[in-house]
C-alpha cells in the first residue's frame, strides 16, 4: 500500500455551503466540456479514441449532474468530494446513484404526486404569496431525480466499450476501450487496447475479453502489470498496445493537497493574483507497447505472450491563459516536465460565491 491509498476525511469531504456546490458543479461541467475540445484540437489522441473518450466523459458529466439534482435541496446530506489529488466525487456517490435507481419505483410511490405538488406551489406563491419551503423544493427535486435520471447513463465503477476495427496504421486488427473509477484515488481512467485475435470470429470471444478486462484492468496499477495480466488470461488475444488516460487532479479553490499545481493556484487566489474560479486540470497518458513475443508453458499447452517495452509516460496540463502565465512565472521547471507546453482552455466566469 502506498501513501496515496491511505484514506483521510478529505477523501470524502463536504463543501461549506450550497453556494459552493453550485460553484463546484458549474466548474466540473465547464472544465470537462473544454477538455474534450482541447484534446481534439491538440490531437492528443486519434479520432477513434477521441470518440470513445467523449462518450466516457459524457457519462461522467451525466452522473455528476444527477448528483447535483439529487442533493439540490437536501439540507441533511451533501455530495462527498475528494479534495486530495482528485477534485471529483467520492466513488461511493456513483454507487449511491445505482442503489437509488434500483429502487426508483419504490421511491416514486412514496413521493407526493406531481399534480398535488404543483397545486400546492401555486397556492403558496399566488394566494399566500410566500416562498416555497425547502422541504417542498427537495420533494420536487427528488421527483425530477427519480423520474428523469436513467441508470443506463450512470458512470459505473467499470464501463466497457465495444470492440471495433483498429485504424489501418495501428498495426493491430482490433481496438477496444474501457473506463473505470479508481476507488483509491477517486479519479476516472480511460483505457484503450489494440490487439490481434487468433480465432475464427471475434464475436465468439468478446465476452471472454470483456470479463477479463473487468476483473484484471479495473483499477490503477502499474501499466505493464495490467498488460501482462490481460495477456496471460486471454490465450487467443495478443495485446499490442495498451494506453491509459488518468484524468485529474482538478486543481481549484476547494483542493486541499500538497500537489504543486494546486499549491500555486491556491496561493494565487489567496494573494488575489487570480480569481477564485481559477482552475487547472492535470492529465496523464501512459502507454506500453509489445516489442516481441515468447512462448510459455508445456509442450502441449504453450501460450504466446508479449514482451513489453518500457512504459511511455506523458503528462499534460490544461488551464486558462492567466493560469498558464502564473505557472510559468512561479515554477517554470514544472512546465519542462510536460509532454507539451500547457494547453490553453477558456476562462471560467462565475458570480462571486459566499465563503
């Protein structure tokens, strides 16, 4: 176990107010939409990978929006956020969404019918001329949550993509993708595997591939360990390239970790050098490629396995222009460690929030 696996109260922290949650949700939604555009414009991954990447980001955003609606007027509970090397919701929040939606019909049966609630709202606003009580607003939000959120679009702890034909220049026959939400780091990861298949029809073997990926490649680990585990358990598959995208941390005003990017942003906000809505997003891409093959096993049950090359690691930072300037001014040596200069995204502008 590494120090990153030690959990603290900050791994499932609550923000200070509902205003902070409104601010937080706007930030996450904005940053991910900007990220998709920036990744595409800078050709960080190929077009086929980009389409898959977009789908996983959409699932993540849909889930976080569902959390926003769920907790909107709930005075007793709030969404838990990991403020250390993450900036994303605690993984349990995604499980709670699934649990809620499994019991959708039971919950809807216990809530006040929509027609009654509408009449009550109109009576309160028009006749009594009083504001709607928060308990009633929470009932309305709950109806929206349970009646409109689709479990199919919730980002699960493991999400499997389809197997498709690989691009012609990839030197592989097939490509598949998957995504997982790492329990230890509370960050989303997106993975791609290029591979060859030695069998009759790939459709006959795809369930085996999906099953192995779900049990062997569903958490953060050394990439060569993941690659070897997949290769060893799939006798008819020869993985040729495995790529993993680590999304985060999201550096922002709520973060409470020792990350240097986070520290520089928090320092800049405290000195009023940059606005409170300032942010930066780190993204890491690790990939490992097969450099040769070898046979292992007895005479009657030999299996062809891959010899993996060294892991190729790339780190990116996405941020508005003003934040990029700050990072260069305060810590230019950090910039030299990036795969390419910081990638510019648009500034986020939100009305001032109450502390």
